[in-house]
């Protein structure tokens, strides 16, 4: 009898988890569809990194313009441009520019264009808590990497329940490091210059240009 009850409880719990996982997948699919519906996206964000053991607590701000695979990123004093073929990393402090190719189809390549859809592969996902943030209902989805070699223990993806857009991404590392990216401003279909993603070397006459390929 006890074995039968245990089996029933296991089936009920298993069904609940599967239902929640499907709920999580459905919400992530809605977010992906929403992101793909825009011509372009302009984001201002805040980034924080915290590790109590290492006594690290840093914060910085940045902004990024996304148009398909192309992007224009300003973060921590560095500008990074991707025009669909080449990546240009501009470091004013060193007066140096690095030019390289990026394979956007490479699943291991971490690029701004994947920032809003990175969760579509390589993770198990679970329905998590719902939080009220200044009147906004933020539903969290927990992402657990499939690979045991991944340095991340888990990721919490905060999604605005009403707009189906990402509010924040919290990464928790196996070494105790916690990084948080919070979207301060999310604008779509903005008027962009036709040269927005074009690198012009003439703007940097005294810079050393390092071509990696």
C-alpha cells in the first residue's frame, strides 16, 4: 500500500514539474517571438558583479543597439561593432582597434545579438518565483546548463509578464560569483543611421589596428 501511495505521489509531482516546464517553455517562446518581431532594439542596461569570497563588488552601465545579428555596444569604456561579417573592438584607453571574424552560428560564441535569445538551447528550464518590481510583475525562469563543464550553476531570467520582454538576467557561478544584467530602458524600431553598424577607420587616425584574420 505504501509503495502504491509513493508511486501515485511521484506521478503527481512529476506531472506538476512537467506542466511547469511546459509553462516555462511557452513563456520563453513568447519572449523569443516578441524579440524577433522588432526591426531593431535599443537597450540601456546596468551590470553588476559580486563575489563575497573574493571581496568583489562592481557596477557599470552600458548600452547596445541590435539589428538582426548586427550590433553596436558600449560597455566599460569599450565600443564593439559587428557589421554582419567582422567584429571591431575599439579601446580608446589603449588607442587600439581589434578586427576579427565571428561565426554567429557558433553556439559557444557569446555576442550581444544572442543576449535576448541565449536561453533557446543548452539549458533545462523551470518555472520559478513571481516578483513585484515597482508595479511590474516579473516572472522568473530558472535555467540550468546541460553541460557539467559550464562555469555557471544556474541562471535566473526575469521576464515582464505583461510585455514579454526581459527585465534582468542573474547568473550564479559555481565559484560563488553572481552577475546581474538589468534592463533600464528597452526601445524598439528606432530610426537608425544607415551607417550605424559601419566601422570607419578614418575616425581613429592614431589608433593601432590589430587584424586577427
